[in-house]
């Protein structure tokens, strides 16, 4: 009898055992499951993403996106699990035990020095530079979407809003208005609903701010912008006014000037003036480079 060829990317519902919820969003949810086809309790742990039925079409776009991405700093696609008749499909990914930067950093503040924060920043840029090279725009880069594999490796862990640019376009125009992460959005996204690769650089700048503040909720972007908006009533137009007036998130406590100036170069008003991921990689490597005796990090 010919050996039965098993496609390792096809997961059967009957062997998926739910262990706990990992994350919830407007999209749906991500659960920790054990995939145990042998039934010996030694199956692998996987992260399983399922969407609310109305956004099921979106999940297939996310699956097709993840299938094509291979990079050390992008969470690995494992496969799909289709319930009976493909009514509900689930995306199977590698499970990262330490959770997102938002789960991890506040608890590990004292074991995470500036050098390690910048190493995380470098890895995020490497993942994003690769994503851009595949002509994808992420549109939701934030600390909550960066997962921690271990204390030396982080990966971009969610592609729910990622879009590929049409061949003739150099940006993506938002059709549906989902409850968007406006505090990570560049002005052109808020005003014109246009997303350039440079829009992801803006979001990286906000993510770098989150890193340097260890994702402390007291100083998280929404609080910092809200107290800049008169009356605290947050309307997108108020946020746009604050940004158009040149206001930006403040330099985090103990953040070296060299690092804050990188953030500011991510927050140039016009997309074409912003630093690019490949240059952020160079700058971060310089700051991290021993040869410079870390003098670039003089606070
Ligand atoms: C980012 C928004 C969507 N999302 C993705 C995930 C996810 N989480 C994890 N691991 C994880 C998460 C949380 C915790 C925890 O203890 N929290 C208090 C521990 C481990 N591995 C993943 N692989 C692929 C996706 C994914 C969770 N939410």
C-alpha cells in the first residue's frame, strides 16, 4: 500500500484541543491549542486564529499573506483547519510562549535594558523591511502585535490588516472603516485613508515609543495624545490638528536623544521625508555596535 502522503499544513478539528484564550480583537480571537493526532497528549502546541463569521473572507486573505512570508522575525504559518464543509476556517500558527510585547515588557522591565529594547526594535525593522520587500503594507504595527519568542527574539505576530499593494500602486486605500488603531496612524492615513509603506514607518515610531516606555499604560499613546486634545474628547480631527501643529509624543524617560531623534524621523509629516526601514536598521545597528562603545546611547 503506497505510504499515505499527509499534508502537514492540513489540521483536523477532531485533533485540536483548546487549552486557553491568547488574544481577542475586533477580528475574532486567538486560542492556544494542542494538536494531538496520536492522542498521546504529546502533540505540538499551536496558536489558532478564528474570525467572526462576517469577516471570514478576510481570514483567507490573511492566510494567503502568511503562507508567502518566510522571515526570522515573522511568526510562522503552520496551516489551516477547515471545519465541515469549510464553513469556518482557522489559521494555525506557531505558538510563542511569552506573548506580545504588551504582555511581556511591563513584567520584565528590570531585566530588559536599553540595549535589549533596541535589539527588539532592530528585529521589528528587519521583519518590516522584509514585509515591504514582498510589497505588503502591515497597517497595524504596534507593540500588541509583536510577539516574544524568548528574551532575545521577537516576531511580528498578526497580519489582520495587512494589504498587498496593487502592481501599479505605491499605496493602499482603505475601503472599510474598521475600528482602526488611530494613535498608530500617520496623518495621510487619517486624512486621506491612504497607506504607504512609509505609513508603517510612522507606526514603527509609535511602537519604538512603546518599547522605550516598557508599554506602561500611564504613558501609552492614547493618554499622551488625549491630554493634548482640549476637553479630552477624542475625535480624529482633533488628533489630526495636534499632528498638523507638529505636536508629537514626548521623549520617554531615560530615552537617549539619539533614539528619540529616530522616533522623530519616523514622524515626519510627509511620507517621503520619513526614514525608511532599511535606514532604521543601519542606524539601530550603529547604536548597538560595540565598536562605538555604546557612546551613541549616552542618555
Ligand atoms: C496580536 C493580536 C492577535 N494575537 C496573536 C496572539 C498570539 N499569541 C501567542 N502567544 C501568547 C499570547 C499571549 C500570552 C499571555 O500570557 N498573555 C497574557 C502568552 C502567549 N502566540 C501566537 N502565535 C501566533 C499568534 C499568537 C495573541 N493575540
